[in-house]
């Protein structure tokens, strides 16, 4: 095998260390020391690196000498298999980057959802509605409460502007589904029976030591019921994209095999019994 240009260049250098028939060259330590290091620090870092290199090569040589041939061959096979798999993976990843259509339509998402509803069973309680968390001493608190309770279009605009200025956290997108556990983290709501709480508290206003909490529940779904499409859109989109990736790679594999077969680039010599 002809040496590479880099190997030829190294052979023209004076080595800085040797272990048996392996050499360490100046090129191998380029960039090892930062420019802002003192001469003393630089020498110390280089000496430490060389010493570690020598020790590792000595241990490797000793291990190779004493390792049974069958184990060394097994390791070589594992290394070759790993290299092959990494090369194929890199090629497939580049193919996906260049060829994959990443646009998933609403119709595709809905079609998958309708065909696989049994796979979207809720693991927890969810709800949608409005929630606002305010510090007790915020200005215009009474007005904010009225805007929240009234729920009219103009009041909603006022409330939204107010929340951007003063709310510690808020949810005013009634199309957004949230898990009840997430609401509990924000609000500190405690209940032994979540189902009863959701049924009995469509409107709720309460205070703790520091905050005023306003909650309106427009809709809720129980644990073990079917998750709504709106909550699963991103998940379904990812599922469909992943399936496209698998299909693209499979098509590529089949096409490579088909082309090689037509061009007689391989032969199988195994005789059928």
C-alpha cells in the first residue's frame, strides 16, 4: 500500500518519540498547546502528552502480544463492522438531507390520526381553557378579574395586553390542550380526585400566599380516553417523517441492488443443493 501524502510528509520529519516501530511526529502535536501559554507551560504540556502516548503504545503492544489470535481477529471484525456501519449511516443521513420531503400536510396528519386512534390513548388528564397567575400586589387587579370573568372579545384583548405586562404566567389560547399535571405545577392546585375537580370547577378563583389564580375550563378529557388531534399533530408529523425516511432508505438500498444486478457487478457462487 502506498503511504498517504501526510505519511510521506511525516517520514521527512525527525520523530519526537518511538515505541517499537511506531513513531510520534511534530505534526501529531500541532495545536496541542494554546498560543497564550508560557514556554515552561508549553514544554510541560508537550512532555506530558509524549509520556502518555508512550505509555498507551506500550500497553497496547503488550496487549496485542498476549491477546489470543482469535480474540484479536474478533476485535478487528468489530472495528471493521463499526466503520462500515458509520459510513453507511453517514451516506443515508446525507441522502435524507438532500431528498426527504419534510412537508407534512394537514390531510396526511388527520388521515393517520383517524386510522390509528387506538394508539393515541391519553396517559393523563388534559384540559383547555384560560389560566392567569398574578402576584397579589399587581396594579389593576380588580379590572383583570372582571376582564377574565366577562370573557367578551374586547375584554379578552384588554386581558391579553394586561397579562403580557403583569402576569407571572398565563394561558389564553383556548385551542391549546394542556396536561392537568402541568397546570398543577403552575398553580399549586391540590386534589385527591382529579376527575371530580374537573367536573366541579369550570370557573375557579383562589389565592395562595403570593399569587392570585384565575382558571376557566372550557373542555377536559379523562385519562384513558382518546387524545385530541390538536394535541397529537406534532407527534404524528414526526411519525410520518420517520416513515418517509425509512421508505427513502429502503428504496435506495433496493435501487443499488437492482442496478448492480443489471450491470453484473456481483455474483453469488453458492450452489443450491
